[in-house]
C-alpha cells in the first residue's frame, strides 16, 4: 500500500474528528441556552461569549452551574438592556433555581414551559414589558420562595394555584393590569396590599376592596385554607347567590310598581291640568268684551293666574290714568311686577290706538326710553301743574329734541353741536351762536 495514501487518510480522519467534536461537546443545557439567546435582542453584545464551541456553558456571562453535574443552576442577566422574548426553551433547564432578568426590555408572554423548571427558587422578571397572564400551572413550582413580576403589562386573573406555593414568602405583582378577585386561599391569604398595589381592577380582602357581582352588589369574599373550609365557602357562595337573586327579584318588582304608580300620577296630573284649562277657557270665553294684549312676547304665567290677578285689581293698584283708560300695578305670585292698562272702550278707536301704542313700545330696546305721544289736547298732562307760564311750542320743541336724542337707531341721533344749534334756533334766540363748534359724540 502506498504510504502517502495512508498518511492522507489518517489526516482526513483526524480533521473530521476535530471539527465534529465541538457540537458533540454541547450539553443539553448549553443547547437550551443558545436557543434562549436566539430570541433575545442583545444590543450591548453582553452575551458575546455564549459560543457553540465551548465545552461547558458554566463560564458564560450570567450563568452559574451546579458543581456536581455542571447543570445550569442560575441565569443572572439584570440591567443588560436585553430585548426580545422569553424562549420556551427555558423549560428545558430542569435544574434551574434562579432566573433573574429584571430591569430589561423583554416583551411577549411568560411561556408556560417555565413551569417545567420545578427546581426554581427565585423568579425575577420585574420592570420589563411582559404581556399576557401568569401561567395557570405556576403552582408546579412548588419550591418557589420569591416571585417578582411587578412593573410589567401583565393582565388577567391571578391564578389560584399560587395559593398552593407553601414556601413562597415574597410575592410582588404590583403595577400591572391584573383584574378580578384575588383568591383568598393558601399562601395568597398571607400577602397584603403592597403585593398587589397598582392593579386598579383587582378586588378582594388583600387590597381592602370588596368585589361586586354582575349586578353591582358587594359580596362576601370566602376565606378558605383547607378542603373543608373550601367546601363551606362554596356552600356560602351558593347561599349568597340565592340571596342576591331574591333581592334583585324583589327590587325589580318594586321598581315596576313604582313606575306604574308614577304613570298613574302623571295621567291624573294631566287630567287635572286639562280640566283647569277648560275652566279658564270658559271664563275667558264668557267675557267676549275682554281682550288681553302684551308686547315682547307672551307673559310667562298660566292664564288662570293672569285672570285671577286682573280680577283682583282695585283702586289701590292705580298708578295713573289717561285719555283711553287707567294703568294698574299688577304683582304676580313670584313678585314679578307688570303695568296693566284697562282701556275705556266707550271711546271710538281706543282699541286700535292702544294696540298701535303697544306695537311701538314692543319695538323699543333701550332700557331707559319712554315712548311719549304728544297730542295738542294732552300737552297739559305732560307739564307739571306748578310750572306756569311755559310756552307750549317751546315745550314741544324740547320734547322733540329729546325724542331724537333717544332714537332706537344710534345713527339717527344728532350730535351735540346739532342739538345746540337746534336749541338756539327753536328755543333760545333767532340768531345762532358761533360759540359751539364742537364735534363731540352723539347724545
């Protein structure tokens, strides 16, 4: 046989054995860790020494192993700015006792496979962005003493199986979105408000917030630590449900009766109101010579009250009289005061003149403006009896100027200069004065 051929064959076998030995050296835990790493986002390259060519993962960053069998004992990678999700491969580390991944940027759910790590003692996942709920089989971690899942985005109900973790002495589920009743069983009944604070939708004895039924009534929360007490609590719960259902039925019946009573009262009230309206209408219709006229809209009072007040007017309520009738002061039940003019209908055209006067008054918007109607035969009523020797034409000119200055349209009001010139021309003297050259504001 050719010696050179033997040497080449031997070299090939040695090289193949050398390169094939690296993958064979990886333990199952190392393979699981590399799968765990593959779902992480290592922005700081903190896991750069996690290499497939290593004989053992025990010297990798954050990894410690049991000294007897070199199985992975703990993963300590807090404050590493790690992103990504938790790989289900974590469940392959059956001897894992401590998982510390707090203060990172992990998201996604807590995989159910984590409950396969039945040797777990401490679980630190706080201050991440984990979502979903706590695995319902979390009770499989019977040796768990510390569980911190605070400051995440976890939601849903708190699994009752946590109550079976008899060795658990530290629990922190605060600042999440858990909801519903906190199970008051087993070890869960030993934790107080601080373990659940920051979950607004939680209720139960631990947070001093009574839970409510679907109908909004508070219920008595059962407290059971054994099978016997649990059975008693269930019986009590059934009893409470019966009480609530009975109470709701009674309240529903009472509500129906109350609504029926209110409906009858409403119909009776409408009937009385209709009857009263008919009586008032008959009273109005029985006096065909009576006519009620208002301006600025209808008066905010029922007809019966207006008619009652009109019929009660007497001489004590008189405030003045004129050529067409007498003016009375009418006070309503709410102390609202109105001027009522009773027309002397014996004079021809009195209705038309009064309605025209109301139309003029109704169009006036100025609060201090009084409509003055001047007639030759009414000038004596305008002047004070003690004012003797007054020139009627002068008084009429002054009143005309006052009417112009109080015109409802500001653009139609004369200026002060125009007023003075008009007074000089019509009242003071026939020679206008050059003294008033003012361009002041309008009256």
